[in-house]
């Protein structure tokens, strides 16, 4: 026979090697209890058993062919079949169904299957049946021979392809061939994810009870009450307030937080109104029960219907239109008055006070100055931050601090979540992984359940147990890392929906999300399925709301997204916002935020200019300066600078830059214009930018960093070089302790082909940042580079500055003698 008549083809396949053996009932019992073939014996060879085996093999062949698999051989009790290499999941499901279903028609048969992934060679010779060979066939046979009854054993290649969807049990070794058996009870990870519904509700940590009791007492008082609730990484103050709202049922609750990166004027107030459940009917009532999350508590009080004028004002705000400051103050005051009744007061929650846009805080501060208003103001802020003077009442401010979660509290929460006995080792390990916050403990439990580390007991006893050995290590895992691990195991469509929700505005409507999803290539049905999955796993709690864990979820998902993917989704959101925006207004700032995040800085700058002009016309001068200054930072083109300068020239710069900011955590002193050139009214002299820079330097020298930032905004808006202003802003941020913000700001200040003196100043800035970041050695490097450049340029002032920075670096390296010598050299006279 000619060699040309022989055909050989090779293909990557998934190989299934099925084998079964008849046994007596006793032997079957031995097999199901985990015994090996040797333990099962050699019985079961009577005629009825043989007939039963033949029927089963016929059924196996029919099932294999019906699944689309190709039967390579069927000899005795052995069936060998292959599927395409991309059908690994189908092959595993076929194997699982065979070992699980055999008990129905043939209870006295024990079946096991080996599965291997690799190349299979088919040889066809004329007049002969095809033959097959390959290492994958050999591995599948070896693993099937070593499998226990009822096991499906996968080789390493198949395990690698299936590990994201399946869980495994014991390891199987046959010479150099290694495999893992599918977990017979918890094979699919998606089944483990469904067990999240069995987690109990998260209770209040015992250490937070005193704070909750005091909040309850304050909530039951009458008159005006203002509370500052401080916390670090411990219990979420928002969760505490949510529990309080469920029991006290406020007449109206407005939860205000940051929107559009804090750029949008009155964005925090708009967000609060939308969270409160805008009912766009004739009554136009705001439903307090939806103000924090979808608690499902219909027993909340129904706020009063709003008069037509007020309805129109609030609708305009919700559409992103510009509202005059005085009109907004009057509208908010009327809304609060309408919802102030005997025994019930409106609540205002300033969630993360220091992040809220200054326009919103200014309006709230001015509104609450009205003596006839009675409301409860709850402010959450980090430990060490102070409440702005504009928000302080004449009476006492109630200051409460939430303690961090200790080990005992964490274990108590884990025991409640997982329905475990007191003192459980499982709870102790979960609490250690979760760390010092209830959200961390909750996410640790959720992550371990979805990963299959913890599974529901198969007995009548409630609670979760380890599926196998506990995870190695017992150290704390950051909440964002836990959320990321759990999210990455979501079905692809659900994960894409979650990505969209994390990019979309926090008050995005379902309609907006649907439009963005459609641009991203998903159908509405896939969106619904994705939202259902996300709701079942606790990612969303009300339609498309990320709930009280919004910040943590957004941070985790955005950090794990490729930059190009995040930019693409931001562009989709911006496109949808643009189609909905009828005219420039406050909503232009939100549009600008997503344009900038999408890499469209020039378009973002122009949208910020629109927002700045409308803010100026509405009476928000300080906000207008910040918006146009940000526009110049994004796009320093002559057109943008000119338009920004026009806005700046219409601002009362001296009064705005010197006025306290409601968003500031200090009460800055008034900073006078040293040269007397800043305008006292509308209009400005040509020296406005230089005057503002001089005032910024003076404010920095006086350690008044908030005033320095305001002067820098004025300088940039008036035409000062943005790179120089950003370098100074970075130093202000660094002095205030915001190292991450300073790093980002100084990075933006870099310009290509900058002159040597500019590079020297940049190097000094980086030296200081490196020192504050704990890397003084890098600071020394940059300071020496700046010193060399200054001496080369004969820049005496630059040389002195570089020496002082270098001395500072050496002090942080505990080299006091060297630091002292360098400091003395810096003070030496220079010619």
C-alpha cells in the first residue's frame, strides 16, 4: 500500500474515557463510601449484571452521540469520545451527568471517567477502521483507571481550562500523570455563588451600640440638631444612619455626597433629591424610604406634596439646569419647612463632608442659618477633620466617633453571617481576613462562599463549613481586593453591567444605563439578567444603585479595568449625557467629568467653561473660578485661556479668594492682596494673575493651604501658567498631607522639553514628595539633580532651595550631621 493512501490528521480535543464495572449491592455501597476498586472486590459477573451493563453502555453511546461528541471506541465497558477543545465545559458536564445518572437505570454499576485535553492523531487507511492515538488519550485512560467510583478526574491541562467554573477535590497521581477529581458535591462555582442567599443579615457591631444609642437619643429630640460622626476604617457611618432611619422614620431624608468628582455645582443636592425617590406625578413627593437604600420599608412617613413653584425649581435642578444661589436657598428652606411637623423633622446627611461640592455646602450652610427651621444635620467625616465654621450652629455640635472593629466584634459578625456557633474557628479566620470594618467581614464571607472555600453543610445543621482545607494565611485582605476577586468570577455579561454601573453617575437612571449598555454591545435582556445576578450577590440593592458600598465597589472595579476600557465607557456615558442636555448648565460639569475620564480633555475643558459661566451667573463665584481653572489645567490652548480669563475678570476676586469655603476643614484667615492690584469689584487689572500668585505664596508661608489653593485657582483662571501653578498647588497639597494628590498634580505639571530651570523646580518637588512617601533616598537623588542644574544656571536662589531640600532629605535618613552641614552651606553668602 502506498504511503500516500494513508491519511493522518491532528486536532486539539477533549478526551473522555468512560469505564464502568458491575458489582453487588455490598460492593456498590463500598464504592459510594469512597472505597477503591480493590476494596470493592471482583464480584458482580452474573448474567443480569452483564445485561444491565450492556444496556448502560448503549445508553452511554446514545448520550455521547446526542451531545455532539465523537465516539472513538466502544469496547466492553469502555467508551472513548472526544469533543472540540473549546468545548471543555460541555465535556465536563457530559461526564458529570453520566456518573450522576447511572444510579437511576443501573444502581449496581459504578462509573468513573477520565478527562484529558491535548492533541489526538487520527490515522485512516483504506479498508481499515480509523485508529487514534495521542498522549491525551493515554492520560484520560490512566486517570479513569485510578479514579474512585463516581469520580470525574481531569488532567492538569483540563483543570487549567476549567478552574474558573469548577471546584476540585482530591489529587490523583499515575506515574508522571497528574489530575484532580471534580468535587462530587460542589462541582460548579455558580452553585456556590447561589449560596450567598443563605448568608444572614449583617448585625450592628457591639462596639457601635453606644454610638447608635446616642444617635437614637439625638434623633428623638426636637429643634435643631447637628452631629459630626467621625470614623476611620471601622463601621460605616452610613450603615448606622440607615439603621437609624428605619427605626425613627424621618419626615424627609436628603443624603448628599460627591457627584462628578465634586465638579458639578449643586451636584450633591441633585443627587440627594434623586436618591429621595423623585415621583414625577402631580403630587411630586419625595419618598424618604429610598433615600439611602432600598430597605423595602414602606412604613416611612410620606412627605408633604410640593407646591408648583417648588416643583418646577427642583425639576430644573434634576435636569442639570442652572439655579440662582438665592433661589436655591429659598427652595431648600421651603422644602425643609414643608417637611417639618410635630414629632418629625427632616434629616440632611452630608456623607463624606470633605468631598461634597462647595456650591451644595454653601447653599446648605446659608439655608440652615434660618432660625425657624428644625432639622437634623448628620455629617460624616474622617477622624481629625473638623466641621467648617459655616456649618457650625450657635449651640453645641454633637461629636461622635465610631470605633474600629476589634477582633471580638469581627468574630461576632462572622458568626452571625455564617450561622456558626460561638467561638467558631471559621468565624475567627473570616474576621481576620475581613479586618477592621463590617464591610470587610461581609466581603470576606461572600468571597469565601463564592470561591467554594466555604459551603453549606449537607446535614440538617445550619451554617457553613470548610469544603476542604482553609485558605493559607490569616492576614487581613483589603476590601477592594475581596470585591475584585468576587467580581471577576461573575458571568461575563454581569461583569460588563457592573463595569458600566461603576462608571455611570451614582444617580444614573435605568434608562441611561440601558443606553450605555446598548452602546457597549449588550442587549436589554442581557442587562436584566446581569442586574438580577448582581442583585442576588449584593452588588446592587435598588435597581441600578450600588448601595452604601458604592465607593468601595467603584474603587475595586475601576482599579481592575484596563484604562482603555474605562475610557471607552466614560465616552459612552458622556455621549448619552450630551444627548440629554438641552442647554449649558450645571450638568455641563458632569459631562466634562466623563469627557475628561474618557480622554477627551479639549471637549471637557469647553464643557467646564460652560459650567463656569452658568455658575458665575447663578452667583457661585468661587465655584466658577474653580471650574474655569480646571478647564485650563485640562487644555491650555489660547482659546480656553482667553475664555477662562473672561470669566475671571467678571469675578470679585479679592472677596472670593479670601472668603472661607464651606468645604474647607479649616476656617482660613482673610489673605490680603499684597500689591493691591486685584479688583475690588467686577473687572480686573492686567496684573490679576501675578497678584493672585503673590497672595498664594503669602498664604503658603502662613500655612493657610486652603487660601493658597483658592488664590491659585484665581491665578490660573486669570491666565497664569498652569504648569507653574500646578507645581505650587502640589506643594500646598503636600504640606497639608495629601501626598497622593500632590503626586498627581505634579505629574500634570510636567511639560515636554521644559527649560532647565523648570526641570530643576520639578525635581525639588519630586524630592519632597519622595521624602513624604518614605523614600528619602530618591529624594536625595532629585535634590542633587536640582542642585547641579541650579549651579550650572548660576541660579543662586535655586541653589539655596536645593540645599535646604537636600538637608531635609538627609534628616529623614537619620544623618543629622550631614543635614546640619548642608543647611549651614545653604545660609552662606553667595556672590
